[in-house]
C-alpha cells in the first residue's frame, strides 16, 4: 500500500503536512513615456542675437540635455511621435512648428509639425529604452521681439 510508504517518507523528512498553492501572475499591457525636463527655454539674448547670418540655429539654454525614456511590453509595432502646433508670441505673432527641429539619439534633424515619427519599434522594449533628445530653434530674421510659448507633445502609439 502507498499510505505507509507516504507516512514513512513524510516522517523521515520531518514534515507533518504538505500543501501546495497554485500561483497565477498576470501582467497587464503597459507602456510608459518619460521626458527628463518640465520646460525647455531658448534664451537668445544670452547667445548673441542677432546672428551674423540667417538662418541661424539655437539650442536650448535650459536644459542643455534632455532624455526620453520609453517602456512597452506590447506585442506588435509601435511608434514614438512628436508634435507641435507652433509658438504663440506677443500681439498675435506666430512661429510655425517647423521652426523647431528635433533629433533622437544623434539621428537626423526633423522639423516639427503634426505627428512626426521619431522612432519605430517592434514588440517589447525589454525594460526602459533611453535616447538623448535634442532640440534646436531656427531663426529666419522675421521674428517679432518678445516671448513665444507652445507645447511639444510626445506620444507612444500602437500601429
């Protein structure tokens, strides 16, 4: 019979009882997108404006370096996108979005606008993926003096 053998085995191990509990872990689909700065400032008065020739390109005065981090455990293709509608200035002045340019990880400079694809990904990122994000402003010489403001939006979208 198996009962005496089971009892003997249990006593030999010093166990009085055994119980097993099934475990189930369910990870939800998840994605995260982080930018290392809350605000980007281009202070052209600190870098020699007006420039000797136009167009002229200016990097941000604060912060000098930005980092963009992405996490995804989604299967399939996804895209990291940036968009900007433009910059509103004093008395109705307006700078179009393409006056701002962006590049990711030392890649090519891309003029901003609606839904500019910065990176195409496939499947899970395997943890957080980080890139250096660079911005620059192109001055053409037709900008009215004053402070301009706008919003740069980043999106992670499933394709």
